[in-house]
C-alpha cells in the first residue's frame, strides 16, 4: 500500500484557501465598485460604533473612578 503524501495534500489545501480568498476579495471589490459595498467602515470603527458607552468611557468594569474616594468597608 502506498503511503499518503501529506505535503501534496497540504499544498492543495493552501492553494484552495488562496483561491477562495482571491475570489472573495474580487467579489468585495466588484460590490464596492457597483456601489453596494457596505464595507466602508473598517473593523475598528465598527467595533467602536457597537461598543457600549460605558466601555468607551472606561467604566465597563463597573469600578468607581480613581478620583472619587470610597468609604472604608467593614
């Protein structure tokens, strides 16, 4: 029985991934050129737009700001 050629299989998978990535990029470019591109916002802007107000202000963890003094616990 012949042993499998893992290098060849890996190369074929890599080529398939590359081809799929190129096709996706081409379709995105075509959509953007036709004016239907909703990808005008980069991922960082999209994350900022979806972030809650508390997270943007730094209060996402619910902790009190450092400049306010808290009464002692106990």
